[in-house]
């Protein structure tokens, strides 16, 4: 089997999983009234970009490489742009979510005004507008077709081989996103410190169990993103084995979005019950007990 096909095959199940999980989570957010609030809207936006990222991989990148479709390779730079846009929006949404949790803990009285429904929707529009503008400026013209940029070491879409693109890849992609993720983790740390400091006195009244789950979800997702960035840019510097490099770069870049959706599923029992139809069963049992 061709080496590119060998390393692309594992991307099929993980991109499929990412697509299914995130579209399912998005549907749950849409149906559950319990998530009609700021954190729910932000998490739904996160699910949208994660779902789009996995879907583009599943329906475009994987068939393009596995079936060796020339026309898809010719326009692969556009697919690469949308993948990068989804990734950038995902990172920025994580930043807003961390700010959301920070405000909920440090300024609970002002939180309803700062993160009102209107302000949250404006923030989401701003994230898409700002990130989209920056992505067009930096990426759209600098991503060339896969026929000339399928980097041999990572066997993946990459920037064109020029000094300018090298600078964009390092400063505009890695350093910028690393800085944002570092800020995310710093905000999460401040939030956790505040919770721990008040755990014996006010935590039960200031934060419900549901709010604590939101916080755990946010911290875990930020940590996963930081690990993915470090893995993507540093593992290839020290290893030559194709599978180690592949799983640390290409696979990790796709998997982080699938993990995002899985963490939402894990930390939100309301979502789990809805998607597994357990809520309907519970209501049926309760109704039958009441009737009897």
C-alpha cells in the first residue's frame, strides 16, 4: 500500500467519529432548553466548527488521498483554508469559553450582564468575523494544492515551501495559537484557584454542580489543545518514525476536535441522556409509577 494511503486510513475513523459526535452534540444543544444560555451558545459554536472540521476531513481529504482524485488535489488549498479556519475559530471559542468561566467564578453578580444572550451572540459573530478576516489574509493565498505540498515527513496538507510561508506557519500559526492556548490555560488556572480557595465556605452556594462540570470541561479541553500544539510542532523535530510523527501531527490535529465533542458528552449528563434516549425512558418509568 502507498505510504500516504497507509497513514491516511487511520484518519477515516477518527474524522467519522468527530463528525458524528459533534453533530450529535450540536443537535442536543439545539433541542435541550437547559443549554439556552451563554455557555450553551458558546459550546454549540464549538461543536459546529469541530463538526465541520471532521466532516471536511471525512468527505474531502480522505477520499482525495485514498482514491487519488486529481481534481480534488487541484482545489485542496481551499479545503485546507476551511480546515484552518475551523481550527482558528475553535481556539478562539475556547478562549471566550474560558473567559466565560472566569467571570462566572470571579464576578458572579456581573456575569449575567457581561455574558447576556445578546452579548454572547455578538461575541460569536465577532469571533467568526475577526478570525475569518485574519485567515483570509494569512492562509488563503499561502496554501498551495496538495500535489506540491504534501509534506513527505508528515504526509499532510502544509504551507507552500517559501520563506514567507515558513514565517506564517511558525508565527501566524504555532506561536499565535500557542499564546492563545497559554492564555486559556492561565485563565482556567485562575478560575480553579478561586474555586479551590472558596471550596470550604462559598463554593456550594456560588457554583452549582452543573457549573463545576462546565469548569471541568473547559479546563480539560484547554489542556488537550495545548498538548496537541506541542505534539504537532515538536515531535517531528526529534523522531523519524513515520507512525510516531503521523500520530503526533496529522492524527492529533484531527483527533483534538473529536475529543472536544467527546468531552462535552462526558461532562454533561443532560446531553448523554438525550442522545442515548435515557431521558425519555426515565420519564416513561416515572409516569408509569405515578399512574400505578
